[in-house]
C-alpha cells in the first residue's frame, strides 16, 4: 500500500507537468488537441490525487505505523472517525487533502464551462495545472505523506513502535470533521475566479466596455460560493473554539484566524465591486486587482499556517514548505502584475464616476474600508516580525490591539452597508437621500439610545446596536417600496408581492439577507461588552453567584476510558432563586503522569435567546474544585447572524425558481406573528459590566505559556502558566501598586513582549496609526478623484480605438438619457 501511494503521487506529478506544458503550447499555438490533452490531464491528476488520498486514509485507519505520518497522528485507542480526520490534521496529509479538493473544484469548473467561454477557455487548463503541479511538488519533495518512519526517525529502525503518538485531544471534536475541510474548500474555490481573471488577461478577451467582461459573469457565482464556504468555515471554527477550548470566547485574533479572515474581506469587496462592472462597465482594473489579491491571500494564509514564522495554536510544526510557498506566491504575483500592466489600456472603464453621492461611489468607499480592515489585520498580524526587524525588540499583538483598531473601521463599514443600497445610481439628490435614509437613520438612533437605557456604557457597543437596526430597517424599507409598486401593478397582497419579488431576483435579495445576517451578528458582537465572569474555589455544598444565577457545587466524579482520566463536576443551577437544572462540566487528562500530559475542558453551556451561562471545571483539588462561571449576553445572535449571512449567499446563487402555493403569504404572515410574539414574551435583560475576580490589569498582558491569548482569558486546564501570573498580580495589588507600576514592573523584567499590545509610543506608535492613516489617505484620494472627474469633460468617440467606439457610444447614450 505504501508503494502504491508513492507511485500514485509520482504519476500525478508527471501528469500535471504534462498538462502545464501541453496547455501552454495549446493556448499559444491555438492547437485544440493540445488544449484538450491538458484539460484531460487536469482530470487525470485529480483522480490520481484522490486515489493517493484513499491509500493514505487506508493506512491511517489500519494504523500502519511503518508510515511516519500515521504514527504521528493516530494511535490504537483513537476512534476511527478521528483516524480518518487525521488526513488533514498534519502538514503532509493536509496538503494532499488540499490537492484533492482542488481536483474536485477544477473538474467541476472545467466540465461546467466547456463550450461556454470559447474566448479564453484554452487558457484555463494550464493555469489550473500550474497550481496542481505546485502541490504535487510539495508533497513529493517537501512534505511526503508516505515517508517511512525509519526514514524520518532512524532510531525507529531498532524497534518499530507498537502504538502511535495519537491525535491532539483538542482535535478530537466534531469541529475537526467540518471546520478544516470548509476552510480548505473556501480557499481553493477562489482558484477558479482567479484562473478566469488570468485567462482573460492572457487571452485579451476582456469583454465589451458597456456591460463588463464575460469572465466577471463566469467568476461571480464561483466567488459567491467561495465566500459562502469560507465564511461558514470561519463560523464553524468560532463555534468549535467556543465549545471546546474552555476559555469562553470564539475569536482570539490568532494569526491563523486572521489569515482566514483576510481573503474573506477582500472577497467581500470583490462581490460588491463586481456589480458595478456588470451594470455600469466600471472598476474593471479594480476587479482584476481584487480577485488576484484574494487568491494570493488564500495562499498567504496557507503559508502562514505551515511556515512557522508566527506562533499560533492552529499552525503546523515548522517545516520546509515555507520557501516553496514564497516562490509560488511571488511567481503568480509577478505574472498577474505583468499581465495586468500589459492589458492596462484595454481595461479602461466605459463610464466615469458622476458624483461622490452615488451608489457606485458608496460601493467604492465600502471597498476602501474592507481593504483598510484587511490591511489593519495584516499589519497587526505581521507587526511582531516588523518590530523585531526594525527595533530588535519583540512585541506581542493580541486581541486588545485588534479590537481597538479594527472595530471602529468595522462600524464605519456597517454604516455604508446600510446606506449604500438606498442611494441612487449615478448621482443622488439631497431630497432622495432624506427620503430613503430618514426612517432607517431614525430607527438606528432610537436603537442606540435604547441600548444606553438598558445599561450600555460602551460607545462602540451602543453604536453597534444602532447600526444593526439601521441596516435591517434599510433592507425592509427597500423591499417594502419595491413590493408596494408590484402590488399595485398586479393587485396582489403586499406580502405575496414581496415573496414574488424575492423569487424574481435571488441575487439581490440574497445579498440583502446576508446584510441582515451581518447586522444580527453585529448585535452578538456588541454583547461582548457586557460579559460577566467569576472564578471561585469551592468545597462540596458551597455556592457562587453571578448576575441572576447561583451555582451550587456538589462534588465531582472520576472515570477512565483507557487513554484519559475524566473528572466530571456536578453542579446545581438556580436562576433568581428558582432551580433550573444541573450541569456537568468536565476535565479530561490525556496521558496522565507522562511528559506529554494534556488537559482538555468540556464546558457546560446553558443557552437562551439573550445569554449563555458558560461553566468551566477549571481544576480538581481533592474533593474541592475551581469553578469558573461566565455570562455571555447575546451570543446566540453571533451564530444566528452568521447562519443568515451564509443562507443569503446560498439564496444568491440558487438558479431555479419556485412557484408560490395558495396561502403562502398567509402562512408567512402567521410565522412572522409567532416570532414577534415569542420575542415579546422573552425577557430583555439589563446588562452591566463585570470583570469577575480577575484583576482587570490582566487584560494588558499576554500569557507567557505561548498560547497567544491574553492573560485575563487564559484558563487553567489548557494553560497552567496563567495561574502564577495572576497570583503575582494579586500580590502586587496587595502591596498597593497602581496599574502603571504593575505594567512597568512586568516590562522591566520580561520586555515589551509581555504586553498584549504594542505601547503607543516611539516606533510602535506606527502600529496604531498606520491603519487609520492608510484609510484616511485613501478616502481623501477618492474624494479628490471624484472632484477631479466632476470637472473633466466627457470622453469623445474620436479619442477611442475603433473597437471601443460602438460600446462607448451606447454607454454615453444611456448616460445622457
């Protein structure tokens, strides 16, 4: 079996090399047989990668410890389902799995597009083959999944181990089954829009000026699918972190988390700007740039995970694949830039921007903010390396930095998200702005004021509540206005007209549903400002209180399932004095007493519509226990909003139509009334700030154990290093030290890397100012651009090439009408 796997990979390498050579020859010489050979070679290479992966899965499930990869990620006690997921748990296996998904995506794309895009279809096979070849080279020369154990660890030749190293306990979770494959699929799906853009540039078939390029229309659905899958993967990863890691959060701004967010942000920008090219023939150069940047960021995220240049709880061990990725990214970046400059004149826009107050300009400013947020995430992620190279001093950039830099930019983005669809194309008048935005703005302001009345004292949280209602009101107003027109034309009920309207334009209203989902998600994010927590050492029968909850500790039970010790706490819960049931948080200790002893928390969560009660069994101590209890307000809105955003993307790409049965509008109205009634009877809590018994200054420090979390959030089972640091801070408090004195003492001993964010002074001031300055300069440049265009005369047909005259004449006629 091992030899078969090696042979399949070697054949795949040869076939993909042939596909690349034949594809380039076919595209250059217009030799159809060579192009078809390259296309079939892509299919064959895909089949060979699938077969190689099947062999590796067989070796993993059969626990063939002769293979180094099998020994490193499986054991005799590991359940078979997690032996299967070990395919993507390690470096080599995940690269082979990536190649398999690339094969699936490429096969679907090439088969679906055959005959539909004759202008640049010859270019697609060699572009995809080049990417296939790169990954075959990786798993052949840098990360061989079939490498023998004796080749990697020569000492194993003396005695082959009878058991494997096993899978990380935190990866033995349902999230492991769905989260990594979804992220990989999202990354890889962006290969097709990128390949289409490069094929259009290489062939010179960029479409007519008035209605956008044909590659745009072909790439749009793939881009929506990639955005949806990647977003769902990020959401599943957040949920996995929330229920598995036992720290109470779902997003830690870890470098690998950031790496998945960056292409999602630029992909979002592309989906907005592509509408302008399709409708107005504008932003043609910008769209090429965005899709190329998105794909390169997908590769960068993969490089960041595997290179070891930054510390992350998600990253693989440092290996030799980093230089391969750098060369591959550099090659495609140079090729894309060269093609882009070569076709620069042919990518001119059909029409100029007319006004800064227009839907086109609104989308462009949204793009600016999305790229600004992406740039801020990139800057913060890479800043530790930048600082070390320029100052020789290591710093830590954790969640507090990103929250202070990214969230204000995000709120500005939400403001444009709500207002953009209500602004007219070309040029909006002051009267139309007042008419379209007046009611949503008023509702948003009222919602923000209501948040303050309910206890919000955080300006960003209050703004988030207001902006969420603003976006929802804007969507409802747009749908209502359009539905009222249709209702008058057809004499149908208003609600039925709304459903018919949605059915007629899946893409538009799927996008609106995504906007609503993002607004709901923002409400959940705002709830973080009101988190409460407390931690206490309890003996059986003792209790602790938090908010309107009371927890009574009844002791714990100990169990063993052969490869771990399980400690299960028994706690009773009361809400406002009334019993609401029992919960049983756990600690699992894998390989107890050994050098690689690992602890893993299984938290207990009591969810409601408005808050989650989150209970962690932090540490057993004889018959006593350390229990940590948290209240997370509005967190259900994070999961609901994320799901609605993904559902909206799915609606946008659904190609079929459905017929509305009789009574559908009445049923929908009844459902709305039920939901409104349920919400009216749900209790609306008043939130206050509470930091528990952990010193607030702990938020200013990074945990020293290397978990990439801030000290205030690091928990005992997964991070034994946090306890001594917290005890040290408590002792200094007892001495009467102020916040500034504690920070100075820690920095004097451990350096700036002990802080969770760079100090806002000296060179490190650039960490805080650079993102805002970049966005401000971009906004100033766009404003100046609009002012300049306003005073520029319209282009004349005589200034254009012969091939552009008809298209531009049509565009100018449309504009003047």
